[in-house]
C-alpha cells in the first residue's frame, strides 16, 4: 500500500531528484539507517539512541550524549552536544567565545528529516571529519528526537501526503498535544524539559526542522524566520544579512531549490503568498521573544526522502558555518536586544499581535502546472497538480503591521493563590520577587469583558477570548504574592503571558477562567420582593429598568431581569467578576 502511495506521489509532482551535496565516503558501520536503506527507512527510537551513544563513545571527546528530560511515557529525551576544547557546559562555551546553536528535530515525529540530517552531520564532524571545522567557533546542541513518544507511535499510514520514509511517527505526543503549540502554556513534560534546556544554555540561535503539508511546487526546501515587529530589529537585520544574504545562496549552490515558507493568501498560487507570523506558542515565535534568531526549516512533503534529508543537512551545515564566522556580530545583535529589555522605559509600546498588510510586491515562484476541477466526491472544487514545471509571477504579502499593542508597566504583581501561573514563570526562567508581608498598593489592571470560550478543546484547553478594559484601583496583595519586574532578559515572555490581549496569554489558555464565575447569589422569590421595594423607592432605578426593557432579549429573559436588581441591591457583594487578578505596577 505504501509503495502505491509513493508511486502516485512520484507521478503527481515529484519530477526531479535534486543534486545536493553527497554523503561522501562514509564507512558502512557509520551509515545512518536512512543511508543504509537508500533513504527508504528511518531509525527507531532505540536505534537512534544507540547510534547517538556510539557516536559519543567514538568521537574522541568531540561529542557527548545526554538525556535532558523524560516524555509522558517515560522515554529519555536524547541530546547530543558537539564541542571542541571541552566546551560541554554553557560557562565554558561562553568563556571560549563560542556561539551556541540549538537544533531541534522531530517535534512532529512524522516530519523526521532533521533527525537523519543531524545524525549524519554529527557523524561527519566526529568520524569522517569532513565537517570538523564547524566546531572551531560553535557548540551544537542537537535534540535528536523531541517528540519521542510520537516517534514510536509509528505506521506506514501516518502522513498520507508524505513521500517517505516507509514508517512515520505521529504528530502529537502521548497526551495528544501538539508540542509546537505548547511553548507558552508548557503543559507537556517535553516542553518543560525544553525550557530547562533553554534556560541552562541560553542558545544564540535556534533551528527547528519540519516537513510541509499542502501545495505542490518545485522547491525541496522552504524556510522562515521572524522579520516583523515581533522580533528585535537587530536580530531581524542579522538574519537578513547572514541567512538570506549568505546561507541561502550557498544552499542553492549545493543543488537545492529554496524559498520562503509557502502559505497561500487564498486557495491556490494565483492568490499570492502571505507571510505566516508565528506567535509565541510556536518554536520560532518563542525564540523571537527570547531575543534569538529562530530558523524554521520546512522541506517539501512530496520530494523524495533523500532530497529532504540532504537539503536539511545542507541548510544546517551552511548556517552553522556562517554562525561561526559571524559570531561576533551575532553576539552584538543579541546583546543590543537584551539591553533594550533590561533598560525598558516605562510606557514603551510593546507589540502583542502582528499581522500582514495588504501591500504586496511581485515575486517569481517555481511551481507546477495545475488545474482546478469539479469534484464528484466532495461536490466542491479540487486542485489537480501536473508534473510540468512552471514559473509564476505572483504577489508576495510581506509587510508587517502591529494589530494589538500594550503600554508596558514597571512590573506585574500576581497573587500567591495562582500557583499554576507562578509555576509557568519559573519554567520560563522569569525572575521574580516574593512579598514577605501583605501590601496594599494602587495598580493598573483590566476588567475582562465579553468573554467567549471555545466550543471545542484546543491543545487540551478551553481557550478564552475577551475584551480587556483598563481599570485602576487599590488592591491588597497577600504575603507570597510575586512581583515580576521587566528589567530582565525574559521580560518579553512575561508580557506575553500576563497581558490578556496577548495571542498566547495565560488568560487565553484558560488559567484565569474562574474569575468569571459568580459564587454568591439570591433566590428568585427573594429578589422579586426586593425588586418591588427598590422600584417603589428609587425613581431613577425605575427609569433605568424601563429603558432596559426596550432591549427585547433582556425583556424576554427572566433570569437577566432578576439579576439586574440583584446587582444593584445592598446584598450584592462585589465578587470582582471578570477582574484580572494580575496588577500592573506603574510607579515605584
């Protein structure tokens, strides 16, 4: 069955085998599973761990194997560290002036190209020595398989669009969570392990390896990195100069076809391509708010597995080389971005949500001929790709705009009872102070109005959207409350977590749902009697009620009518419904 599917893919769009750099003269004992099987197969978890351990043992001190956490099903999460000069600790790497690169493979375990590319690259560093010079100025951390449980949930039928290998892992982890939506809420054990690794090493560059879904076209590799207002200007400029300007041409010279990440603005190619802006729930979106370059590699799902693996290898090799050559300018860009964080001025406008404008430029796109036909199966339209290359001139929507922003405070204060919130601060490495005694202070905050919960679970949570209305009041905070100041490197993460309007805020992910629940109430027969007394004594209240009755939905809702009087009575205790518990401190 799998062979029939692959043959169909080869007929329907995979028209060329790309001429990437070859594997070279690799000893048989050191070929990866992919190489030994002519890229028909990929290793199992046990085989990948065994190969990783063997690499470390034979590397003569260049590679170290570690486990940096455990999955939900108890599997070790394998990490390879490649370093010269014994730089296997962050302090040593910094002291030696080396850049730290974190490469992640298999966050979606069916998209496993990065695993086989990374193992081949580490082999060529330590065994064949053809890439040993990569370690002159760089330490490489390689998450061999991030979603280890999903990797072992493998089948020939996992990704029906994908052209190899024979068996593929599952997209989600054992809890059925998509780990590439979990970076902010950090519900999964794998995410928590990743954050621990990040906080320990504070990598200079992050690389995330994926495989596309969707349209067919000629390119075997696409890529993206944050380049709008969601990332520090210095980081964006460094990537523009060094990745776009130098790495992309080198990867093309190796025989690849490479383009920016492809997401159609409409149904198909003639509608143009609109840049995808990753929010912090995504890996590269998270790297951006940590003031680090984050590169997304997306190989093309319909291309042969060898083409995808070798294409990933070529991007990794050339990018790591460029990082080593340009590590000083990279350090300056990161240093400038972090300085901006630690010296943030009160009242700075911070972008929470970024989108793309309708302003477009023209670009040439190497696609395939296709036609749109009526489908007898769905009753709608379907795209039928041919196998003839065709270059289209299309629109590219690649100008960013800030859609929501917030004025930053000096600090935030969180009551101690919100333990899950405080736990997330710890996981992200956000620094905070703990109140030793109770304090009463004036704070800015929000009344969260018009709450709307999702009708279905999303990534294990019932998400919430609302309209935050600014308020200022005096609040008492108990001992144990925590204060998060924004003069710290992780300030951007704190703002995204604690501002309700953020696309991945803790309000959005449901950490504060209980504030919308009314607990005290009055019985209807008591409110009926009370309402009559209130109407008799207060003409203005009577006028307000009569005006309210002009709203047909209110007039036909007995519960709402009684609630109207209860909320205006002396018995209604202000339960602070919808009040965001987090305070914004704007004065020392």
